[in-house]
C-alpha cells in the first residue's frame, strides 16, 4: 500500500512531516515567516519563499500552519505574545503615571529587535492588505488596546487609548521605520520625557 502512513509501511502523505522531524523546524519556519513578512509585507511574501528560506517544502509549511493568513497570524502572535500582557503592567499603579508607563512600554517594544520584526511585519502589511489588517485588529486592538481601556475606568476609554496609541505609533513609524532625523537617533529617555505627558493627556485629561 502507498500514499499512506498507516499499515506499518512507513510511507507518508505529501506534506506530513516525518516522525523524526526536528522539533525546531516549526520555530524555524515561524522565524523565517516573520522576516519575510517584515521585509516584503503580507501581499508580496509567499509561502513558497518562506519554505525556501526555511529549507523545507511548501507542503510542510501548510501542514504546520494552514493558509497564508494563518501563517502570518502565527508568526506575529508568537513573537508578540509577551506584549499582550502589557495592560496589567501599564495600569498597575496610579493613573497619573500611566502615560509614562505606556510610552516606555511601546517604545521599548520597538527598541527590542525581537519584537520589532513582527511589528514591522504588521505595519507594512496592514496598511495595504485587509487580511493583514484583520489580523492586526485581532492582536492589537481586541487583545491589547481594548483590555487597556477596560482598566482605565474613565469616560470614552477606548477613544482615549486609541488616540494615545496613534501618538505612539506615529512616533515609532518616524523613528524606526522611516528613520527621520533627529528623531531616529534621539536618546530614548529624552523621547519619553517629551512624549509621555502628551500620552497622559489623551488617557486621563479633560
């Protein structure tokens, strides 16, 4: 019997990883996918390119993750998972300091190369592709911004959080993506001092 992995023949279906497949293969595919989406965006990145760069067959990529959208979400969410716990840390303390804590968190995520790559993939992909934008909304808006708004307990909390996020994302785009000087090379502490009061005003101001 052929074309099956049953019956003790040892023959497996196309795309099914062998039992001896390295446990690191899945992680390697995810890391490669993050780099491809970061560099090329969602539309231009392809499963074939991801598979080639990871040194595997395209069928194996589909076996582990499914569709291109699912690969994108998996690649982003794995690296970005620690950030989804941010609302607790940010709002753990007096509200008059929440602007500084949020500013430090967001800029810190961008400063870290490990989390910067998936953020670049999100930004470059979500702007031009609705599928990627939907993934962005699920990860960032639903799981991060909305949770933060629920903890603020102030009027128009969701709008306030989104305005604060817009302030920080705009700064991050100019500093880390477009690399406009002198913002791109400015001292991080200097930026926190200047931006945090504005973010604070969005979150708790009149």
